[in-house]
C-alpha cells in the first residue's frame, strides 16, 4: 500500500477539518440525544466492523504478501478503535452493544423493518470466510482483497446514508471519515488486484 490510512487522514486534515481522525477520548457525551438512525448506524457498523476484524485475523501472520499484511494490519487496528468508539456511544445512549439479528432498518430496508444480518451489504458468507481460511499464500491474499473490497463497498454505502440521515454531529463526523477512508482503501485494493494479486 503506497499510503496508509493514518497518512491519508493526516494529509486530508491539513486541508479540511472533515478528515480529522476520531478519537475515543471524550467520544461519549450524554448531552447529545441520539435518534434511531444514530443508534442503528452505530449498531450495524460496529457489527460490520467485527466481521472485518475476523477477516483480518485470517490473513495476518500468513504468507500472503507484504501488501496484504500491511492492509490487514491497518484495517484491524483502525476498525477495532472505531468499534470501541461506537460501542461507547451506544452504551452512553443506553442502547445494546450486542450483534443485532435484524439490520439496516434505520436505512429504510424492508420499509424500516430491517433485514437479516446475513443480508447486510458487503457481509461475507460463512462459506466465503471458510474459503478464505483454507486458501494459502497469495491466493489467500487475493481473496482477502476481494472480500474486503466488497465489505468496504457495503460500508461506504452505510456511511454515506448515515451522513444523510443521522442527526448526531459525532456520528456524522465518523461516518464521513469512514466513507472517505474506505473509498480510499478500495482504490488501493483495486491497484493490488490489478497488479501483484491479479
């Protein structure tokens, strides 16, 4: 990867306050009421992130090539921080931090009733995760890039919708950062899939 997520955020912050990386310190604030959208987005995105961590754990420390190792380490570190942040907000709002059985209701899926977790955009199937675990070498690296790319496409769609529908300023800031960063990472994965992992 030619440019890490942290460097991307730092470079963006120099020209725009929108790209400032979120921090856990002071993240939860009881003086800001949360809507169904704010809670739904944090619940669903933290669950989405948990699967991303599981995918990273299937490649880290394996002989998948340095680019995938670096990319997976970035995702693991940064999405773990974001999970902690979103779950801190959920706890502060008195909402559950458990994985939901129905998701995307806040986005209007099925007229607000939501859909099963397996239908979440970009959410890998059990069969895809098993395939990833069984592959070796650069083939495992390539499959991780493909699955994580699809995962990020789903994440960007969720974050973009949250920017539109959320009312909490901190949720909107986080969703904006997530959409920008995951879009950037998708472009990096595309370069790798067109090059050393073609």
